[in-house]
């Protein structure tokens, strides 16, 4: 009985590594296309990123019941994929709103995924007092982003505030899941902030804007997924029940 289990585990690792290799290759192609201004290649390769990352997560966690954290992360990746693709199919004037809408749902799902770990996050009153200041950068980032974007946001100011608040909450809650997830959440704030600054701030001009948005986006999602895989493997029924009850 042990031999089949070992063989199954080896196959799982092989499949996961193959998917990760394809994801890495597509990511490099996409980032190269961003730098070379190859718009069509960048567009098509972007459509493939989140499905490949979700496949990698699914492959890495196959063979055992997936906990709430992993299931919701897969859902968030699906909505992130819609945020990557649907704007390209929407009317030009509606593409930005469509993108915001799908990514807002993705962030809400991440918040739901990370919520059971809130007592270990920087938002918890039980967090060590000497480290509680770590919550301040998330609040400052939110305030700075809203204040900077407000003059140019116009009728989109309320959606900007809602999205920014949800994004900051996601990143703060991510600190309770683990170090890699926390770093991924923080980088996600950077990536989406670059999008907001480009959309709403007159005179904003970052050389290689698309490249920097996507390299931070890919890094953020990858770190979150890697961290979730690690946490998901440790997350047993007893721990999940205690976290949910808290």
C-alpha cells in the first residue's frame, strides 16, 4: 500500500512542477511582451496566467480534501482571471469598470479566505503591542491612495474608496495567514495602486507602466498561492474549526 502512495505523490509533484514551469514561461513571455510593447502577445499571455496558477494550486493540493482557505483562493483566482480577460471583451468605455468589478469580487473572496486567521493578523487586539504599528502602513497606504486619486476619480470616487478599503483589508488580514501570503498581499496593494495612479492622476508617467503593474501582480498572486499551499497542508480540521470559531 505504501508503494502506490509514494508513486501517487511523485506523480503529483511531477505534474505540479510541469504546470509551474509552464506558468513561469508564460509569465516571462508576458513580461517580455510588456517591455517590447507587443500588445496582442501581452493580452493573450495575460489570459493564461491565472488559469495556470490555479491549475498549479489545484495540482499541489490534489489527493486530499481541500480546506476552506484553498477553495476560496481558487475562487479568487477565477475572478482575477475574469478581471484579466473580461475588460478586453467589454465596450471600451466600460472596460475599466468591468475590471474593477471582477477584481473587487476577487478581493472580497480573499478577505473571506483570510478572515479565520484574523486573530493572528496585524488587525488583532491580541497582536503583540510592540508590533501593532505594522497595521499603520496599510491605513496610510489607503488614505494616501484615496487622497491622491480623488481629484481625478470623479464619479468613480466611491468605487475607488470601496475597492481601496477592501484591498487594504485583504492585505492586512493576509498577515495572519503566513509570511509569504502577507508579502503577496502587500505587493498586491502596490500593483493595484499603480493602476489607480495611472487612471486618475494627471501627469502620472511611469516608464514601463504595464510591466511594473504585471510583474507586481504576478509576484503577488504567486506568493499568495505558495503561502496558501503551505498553510493548507498544515490546516487540519481541528485548527480550521478553532479559527472559524474565533
